[in-house]
């Protein structure tokens, strides 16, 4: 009740403030020209709906596009504040707001570099390829804050400011936080578990004659917090207590593998510079240069004083246990009474700690041109690596081959804004072991294309040395081919309907087995996806849905759900020419039950397991999204089914419960001053 009263007072205050702001802005009558003679908007009250300010991505300048994008200031999906919700619920989670994510489907990466291989937190980071460089004409502040259920919080925003008519700068800040939970219960109101913090700065500049353009950015994120290892299932599940019975139990009756003393830390920073100069006209012939410096660090530690209490988890995966399992005769695990051997007398030493550092420098130079609808480019790129791992006081260097790439891009814009045909090709010359070739059509009525790539095995899958677990085994490059097609039916302002099909083939796929060790599958894996997604509005009712059916004959090495679906239906009503609006309805998603991946906190990898099925549950949420001028707010009640019956639930991952019933509320405030 206190939360409801607080929400009502908050909305009343927001409404009063917005109304006062409207009265103040009506008093402004003049626009002040700056010293360059260009009129900047001091009052942007004339902007209604989503048409607020403009931005470009790096790809726009690279491909010499002349139009900028309009910032999305709508309040659709405002209530989906979690990262996996913002991505359409297409990820397996650990049941919370700031921990590891794993896509349900394996896709081509397009990345030909040598990665560390810890990708479970990439969705939280800002995608540098799509980072918004805001226009210099209308400054913008985009603030957002959420008080999620059980202190699942989010706060952040973006700022774009004009320095002069040709130079603008922006700031980005985002923080997600999640309480430490046992089952579905938090241990306190003040103690955060996993926390992700991202901070960035970017700037754009173009000369008065439009010949020279520059984009520069700095971005870093920290992801840190205690690791729980999930519920200690072997001590909780027995002949009398099933996994479903655990949803009836509270914090005092459930126990995590790690109750204290275990933490992980991920830190990444990136410096980036892109600039170009026009040699002929402003578009007919350009040269460009792109520089990137990236540094990544990961560390994991278990305090010496808590090792004895946490051995129950580590003993299942240490090198001696795995060696004993490998000595068993073939087929031993198929016995219904099979119990894997576990070595429990292993000493994890006085330094239960590991750390990885990777740095790379990337330089790319090239030439490009646009003649009407046709664009082409050619480039050369060199990448230098430095990789180290620490298990004691000193870092041990691990050799990584440097890389030299050549490649290019083409684009042809279809007439009448019907879409574009694009192509990309890139190959590595020094080692001749990676390449990427793709072609796509992105049209009004059809999307489709193909991708053929060969990428390097991640370093984590080849070399990892800790007191908890270790391996040293070189892996072959991974080969992926994909063909995809998606006819569309545009309905104008009423929405869009799309059906799609996708055929995938993967050779030398790398997965982590049930003992969390990397393995390479030397046979071909073929899996297909078919489905539909649409956004349709009829009158005051809007429906947004996606349904995916997956054919996969290799569930033993690459488990996927057969059915995935999300559906949102909402009542939409706007007043005063769209300045005030309400978007209220239900939001549900479903993933069919399958043997979802387990998560190993030491290597930060999802790995196979066949003990428990995950998902197989309808998440049913109710929400109200509200807009008044530039201020938007929401209230969401999550998992109504769990509210009706608190003893029900689902497993997001083995040992990690879905969050269950809860109330969240938040605000997004746009300011154009």
C-alpha cells in the first residue's frame, strides 16, 4: 500500500511540474541566433510525439548517408526495464536483473578477432556500433530510473549538448543492480549483489565545408558482485523433496552453494576514433581512418576462510574429479544408478584467485565513395594483442597471433525508399584462418540474406588455468553459415507483419560439457528457426508479438527451446494532440521447457546439464505506461500467476529461480533545453 501511495503522489508531482513547465515555455517568444548566424532552438515545446532530436551512428558517416535518425521518445515497452526484457526476453537468465545472460539461439558473430570468450555480460554493455551521436542543434537530456521488485534497480541517462553548430558532445551513464538472493528471497534491503555500471563519452565534429568529419568515444563498464553458485541442489533435492517443492520454501529453508566469500569482477574500457576526409566533392571519394584501443579484465576470488564451506561446489568440477570421470568405462553414465565420482580431498591452496587481462590495438585505413545510390569501400586493418593470466603474484603472458585484414563494403539504395542491398567481405592474411562474407537485402516488403564466416575459438575455451579448474587445448576455428528470409507486410501507421525463416549450419562448434570443460564438436550441426512477429494497432488496441519455432537435432550439445513466444496487448489512448497518453495492458512471454544451461561462476560460462529442465512457464505481467509531455512513467506487476499461487514458479537456470511476483515502477524524463 505504501508503494501505491508513493506512486500516486509521484505521478501527481510529475503532472504538476510538467504543467508549470508548459506555462513557462509559452512565455518564450524569441529564438537567439548564435555567433555563427545559425538559429538554435531554445524552446522545443513544438515537438510532439517521437520527433524530438536527431542522431547518427558511425555507419551513417562511413556509408555516406545524408539523413539522420529521429530519436525514439515513445513510451512503448517502457515497463520492460530489464536488459533481457529490452531484448524481447530472448535470453536465458539467472533470474535477476544484472547477472549473466545466454541467448537461446547460436548466431553468427561477425567478429573475426581473438576474444576472451566471456560474453554473458555483453548485452548490458553499450553497443559501440549503434551508439547515438546526437545532433548539434537540439540539446537533449534523457533520464531514466526504476525501483524494481526486491530492489532490482536501474538508473541512468544520456546527455547531448551542442558546443557549436558543427560540434556536439554526449554522455552516457547506466547502472543496473540486483540484490543477493536465496531462491527468490533477498537477504536484505540495503545489500546489493550483482551491479553493472557503464559510463561513456562521445563527440562528433564536422567542418564547415563538410569535407572532414570525426567521431570519438570513450566507454567503460564495471560488472561486480558476490557469486552465489545458485541453490545447493544436491543438499535440497531428495526422494522426499522434488525441485518443484523448493518453490514452497523460504530463505531460511534454502541454501546457496556460496553463502559468503566469493566474488567476480569484469572491467572493460574502450577508446575509439573514426575520422574521414573528402578528396573529391564531399562524397565521390573519401579516405578514412579508424582506431580502437580496448582493454578487458576479469578476476574471480574465494576468500581462504570460506573455502572449506564452498568446497561442495568446487569439488564437482575440479581437475581430479574430471580425471576420475574420464577413467570410467564408456557408457558408465548411462546406468540409472550412476553416481559420478567426486574427489573431495583436493587442497585448493592459499591463493584461490584468478585474473585475466586482454588488450588489443586496432588500426583501420581505407578509401570509399558514394555516387548516387551506390556506395563502395575498401580497407586494411591491423590488430595487435596482449593476453595475460594471473594465478599467483605475477601475470603469465599467453601468446596470441596478431592479425592483418583486408575487406570492403558495398551498398545500393533501392528507389522510392524501398530499402537497400548491402554486402560485406573481410579476410585475414597473416594466418589465413578467419573470414566473413555476407549479403543482405533490407527492404520495405522483404528482408533476407546469407552469412558465411569462420571465426577463432575464444581464448577461454583454449587456455584457462586456476586452482579450481584448468585446461590447455588448442581449438580449431568455428565455421558458420546462415540463410535467412523475412517477407513483410507494412501497414503504415497501423504497424507491420513479418514472417521469417532461418537455416543455420555450424561446423566445429564449441560448447562446455556438464563438467564445465570446453569441447569441440567435429560434426556439422544444422538447426532451423521459423516464426512470425508483428505490431498491429486497430483503434485503441495495439498488439505486439513474436513466435519462434526451432528445429534442432543436436540438443545434446546445443540445447534450445522448441517454442518461444512473447505477446503484448495494450489499450492506447492519447489526449491533447498526443501530449498526454496512456498505454496499459498485459505482457506475457513463454519458453518451452528444455534442459537449459547451468552456469559456472569460475569461468563465467554456461555449460550443459541434464538434471533439471528449465523454463516451461507463462510469465504474465500487467502494466500501465503513462506520458505527460516529456515525462513518462510506468507501474508493472510481474508474474500474476505466482501472486495467485506463491508456491509455484519456474527455473530460469538450474539452481536459479525466476524472480516471481513483484511490483516495479519507474520514470523516463526527456528534456530539450
